[in-house]
C-alpha cells in the first residue's frame, strides 16, 4: 500500500502574477526570454520553488529573501512527499501537499501482549470485548484446532498476538489474554487476543527500522508521552501472518494463503497511479514513479520535424508522442488541435525527457487494484478496474522503447 495524507491549503487572495514571475526570472538571469516564452503556465509557476526566488519588492523579516517555498519543497521531497501549486490572478492560490502516512498523526489504541505494548490504528477497530475469566465460556470455540469467536451470530477467526509474535511474559510462560479486539482487515473481520487494552491517543507515525520491515505485521513506530517506543501493528499484515482462515474454509472464510498468491499475481498493491484519458472513453493508468512532471503546452510551442513533434524543454529538446496514436485510439487528436492547450505527461527515459500527450489528466489514486485480464494490445501490460471503470495499465519505459523501435523500422 502507498498511503498518503493529503493537505490542501487555499486562499481567495490576489493569486500569483505569472508575468511578475517571468520578469523576476529574467532579472535574476535564471532563464532566457526565449526559454520563458516556450514555457507553459504550470512550468512558470514552478519557478517560485527555485532557491533565492521571490517576487517581493522589498526584503523584510518574513519575505523577499527567497528561502520560503524552496525550503518547503526541499523538506517535503526529503520525506518522500510531493507539493503542487495552482494559482489564478485575483482569485487565489491553492497548495496541495501529499505526505506519506509514515509522517502522519493518527488515532491509535494501545494494547499489551505478554507484557509488551503495541498500538493499533483506530480506523481498523470495530469493537472491544472483555473475555470472561473462564475462556471455555467466554465465547471462544475451536474448529479443527483453530480458535474462533461467535460474534453477532457468526464465527470469526482469532489471532493470539503473543503467540503470533512468539513472545512470552516475564515468567517465561504464555500469558492468558483477557481482551478481544475486533478488527477489520480489507474485507475480512477477525479478532485479536490481547492481555489488556489501554488508552486511545493521537500518535505520530514514524518509519519502521529496516531490521523490522521483514516481519510483515508492523506498520511503523511511535514515541509515546512517557518516552517509550511502541510498535504500530499493520492490521492486514497481522491477518495474513496469522493464517487462521485456511483451516476453516468450510465456514465460508477465505483462504489467506491462497489469497496472498492471488494478490501477488493479480493486484497492483497500492502503488500510486496517474489516471489519464488518451481519447474517447479510454482510461489509462501510469505508475506515478514513472512520471517526472505534468505539463501544459500551447500549440504554438510545438515544432514539427517530419512526423515528430518537439518542444524546447529545460534547456533541451523533448519529443512529444500522442498516447492515443501509440495505443491505436483514433479519437481525441488533441496534439493536432490548434485551439487548446496540450496536456503532457513527462517521463525521463535513459536520462532524457520524453513527453506523452494525453487528452485529459483524470486523477491520481493510491489503492490496491485488482487485475482482471491480460494485455489487450500494443504496449499494454494488464487491464483492471479502477474507480469502477475498465483501465489499461502501461509501463512508459517499455511503451516508449517499443514506439521508438517501431518508428525506426518505419523510417
């Protein structure tokens, strides 16, 4: 999974005057007039993130030094986040931050197992139950040696946290759990047996140390108010590592061991995806890790050499390919439309920038995607369903390599 916290900050002020931004860029000799004239509005707006850049007329204690947005962007990217800015003169400015969940503040429940403390994200908790002293009458039953609990008229599988993690109390013996935490993991419900339930707190999630990443059921760590470090449980990881479901498939539970294999083969597990339309009703998914930038170019910025469209970009020349044409979609010839801006997905291939013109940028998603089919044609890896719509998944590196090779053969 790739979970992020989205922070949107907006105002209804004067906005950012792009002409002033260009003027300052010329004044500071950051770019030439020719380079600025070929830049789209979004590219010009990104100049405010350059070190030392400021449109303020006077230098004060809070503005004019050019260390504001540069510092913000640098620190956001250091933690694996992204920042985007949109502005319109006399209407206002909107800043969109995407911050990894490992730096988020979440509500979590503290629990103990075998004398050790852990935390569970509250979003996964359905209910808390206290077991009776005699576990035989406390609702716990066994089916083929697998513990289950009769909860609201149905049996749910149980995981004993101390046994799962192979930890023992100070006496060296397994502790007797007194509490049951009912958890929701994806589309499954199960119970986690713990010794005690403590308080719910707001915690800051910090990255997991590298030596613990292989365990599979830890999501991160946090420092509590008393200075002690607690491990944050990955609820889905606990469900998979527990493997309680395969032994009781006759009760209608899904086989987790097989489910893991299915997910490996038929799921894109939570990678960030950019959704675009290449024409008509098409929806194409591109891994965000393959996207350098999203740009808009005015039609006059594109130059044509033979059958190739080129644009001056970042002190170089970038070829622009029409994604619809590459995939054989014969509609949405936006690259030939002289009346509209061209939306381009920028990819870096073997150290060089390459642009893919698309009809529309639709959305970005961070979720597990079920893969339902194989390749449907040239350059397509797989097909699946995203947001209720059939989507084709492409690998830009492979797609562009095939495209360039195809053009070389034709020439």
